C-alpha cells in the first residue's frame, strides 16, 4: 500500500499537475487577499483576519480537487494498468486508500504555504497578534476536512469512468451538491418540512460550525462518515469487476 502511495505522490510532482494545483490555489487566494480592492482584501477590510481565505478556498478546491483526482482510477482503467495493480498482494481497500491519501497529500501541500498568510496577518494586527487565532485554526481544520471529502468524492468519480473529463465533471457536480446543494434545496417551499435535515446533510453547515473554532464531535463524525461512504463506494466499484 505504501509503495502505491509513494508512486502516486511521486507522479503528481514528476508532472506539472502538483505544481499547477498549488500555484493556482495560492494565486487565486493571494489576488483576492492582497491585490484586488474590495471587502475581500485584508488591507482594505481593516480587520486582522483570514476570513477571505476560508470563504474562497472551498470554491477553489471545488474545481482543483476533481482536477487532481480525475486521473487516479480513470487513467488506470483506460490504459489497462488497473489489472496489474489488482494482481499485487494488496486488497481493493488498500488500493483505494493509497490513491486517496496520495490525492489528499497534494491538497495538504497546497494548504501549507497559506500559513504565510496567517503569519503576515498575525503581525499586521494592532497590536501584533490581535486576531482570532482559535477561529483561524478551526477554519484550517474545517478546510482540511472539506478537502478530504472532495478527495473521497473525486476518487469515487474516477473509479466509475475511464474518461478523465467525465470523472472531473461528475466529481465537480457531486462536490457541489454536498457543499451547497442540500442547503439550496432546503430553502425551497416543498422541502421546508425537512429543511433542517437537508442543511445538516450538506458540508457547508458543518464547515461553518468548525470555522468558529469549536471542534464539535458531530461535525467531525459527519465528515468522517461522508469520506467513509465514498471510499467504500469506490472499493465496491473496483470489486464489481469480479461480479
């Protein structure tokens, strides 16, 4: 499993994919945080916080994470190398986890440089350090869990089709539904009776809850359950080859 994880991680950084993902993530957030004037700009807002980063990042990851994960299984199926992988002495679950953690590690690498933003804003406060550090760390943890769900959705979508574009679109749609789709449905009159249930089925509610700096076990369990559902869904798709 670890050998496959290293192979997938190495493939990201031996090509332009890994560097493009990190560059695009940092570029988009940097432009809104420091360059473009307006409410999103830290210097214009007058407050020492990183709220802009945590508002924009879920939408940026909505496109970047499917771009990372779309090839993980689709390319193997298209070239036929998936048959070679499954002959190795590892289970389908281990194959899925190796690819999942490889994709997630790239997302984590893209997040790490953004700690420079935290350091900068922390020292821009008056006095220095005058910012909600608890809420900021809670937001980072929430963003990591959100990206972890997107990655699980991405590998599931990649396992369904041998076409990378189809996998990308499917991952994008599913991620959108889980991020904001359920919440949107809850606002429709026909779904008012189950509005609270639909809101709690979506990522956004739990993301904002954790962003307050309070790590509620219910939010963590929600993220872990959604991740587990898509990982085992991917495992089931792989096993269906034997049926």
